[in-house]
C-alpha cells in the first residue's frame, strides 16, 4: 500500500502507525503495490505520469480528496472514492477509528475495507449518484451544528453574566447528549416539546426567539414542522 498526500505532516499525524511512502513515486513502484491512497484535487486526471502506462498487477486508487465520482478506470487500474465522516483541517485530525463513505466497484470493496480496518474504522457503501449528496449532508450537519451552537451561545450570553467561552461547554453538552440518545438502541430522534407533541410550548419558544432573532425563530418553526412530518404527526404551529 502506498499513501500520499500534499501535506505529509498532516498525514503523519492523521494516520499514526500506518506504513506509507511519499514522493518521488517511480515507474518501478507502480508494479509493487496493489492499493494507492491519495488526496486528488483534480478528479479528471491521474496525479503521476507513470500511471499513464498500466501496472503489471491490478491497482486500486482510493481517492480521499474531493467528492466527485472516482477517476475513470484504465487497464489494470480501478478507482474509488473514500471520505471520512468528520471535519479535516488541523494537524490534530486523526483518521483512526472513524466511519468512512466508500464509492466504487463492489469487487474493490475488500481492499478499501482492509485499509479502513487497519485504521480501526468501518465503511458505509454508497452509489456514485449518492456521493455528492452525502458530502452536502456532511457539510449541512457539520456547519449547521456549529452555526446553531454558536448562535445559541451568542444569544444565551445576553441573559448571563458569563462569557461565551464559559457558556460553550453547556451548549456542547446539549449537542453531545442529544447525539448520544440518538445512538442508543431505540433512541429518540427528538426531545423536548416536539417529542411530546406540545405545539403550545413550541409556539411560546417561537415568540421568545422572535424577540431576539426573527430569522432564528423562523428556522426553529420550520425545523419543528419538518420534524413533525418526519414523525408522522400533525401539529398546529400557527398562532
């Protein structure tokens, strides 16, 4: 296996204990490996000229950069896309013990699984048509959670003598415990008044939020309307 990234220092910290090499990558190297893992920014071209000629044995390229469809296959070369379900951007990022999305041929899945298993993780298999939707949902969940947490902290600070930094652990705990409940067998998807069908309290919440942030109040109302639809219940949110 050969692992390459534009930032080797990031990969060294992100993949502790995983054997890897870095450029230069030679014509001889291509005949000695069966899996290549790399971050590819341009999904329409191969990153090394030596890949223009077919390797002597089947080679799988696992791309971790970008969320387009895998590179087109060539003689004795197949390609797939891997993406960790997490935010990457600091040297503190660790890719071990993570969930990964995989988009590629079924025949290559076992190679990808072997790599991810070495990291202590597991795969979620997606069709090529669903990969960009998956990435969009990742961005929605990551940025949406951060946006809501930071917005809640900012507004809560208006009613507290504590600073936002002091209040963030409280907000973070609310987020973490909600996710922990969701992961439990038979866990509840929603909590609070929505889980009880208490539309009267939801209306009070909307009025309280309208006083400080009308856009947030609208988001709260729409979110609960979608939540009620997901639960299959009919709640009246009009005043």
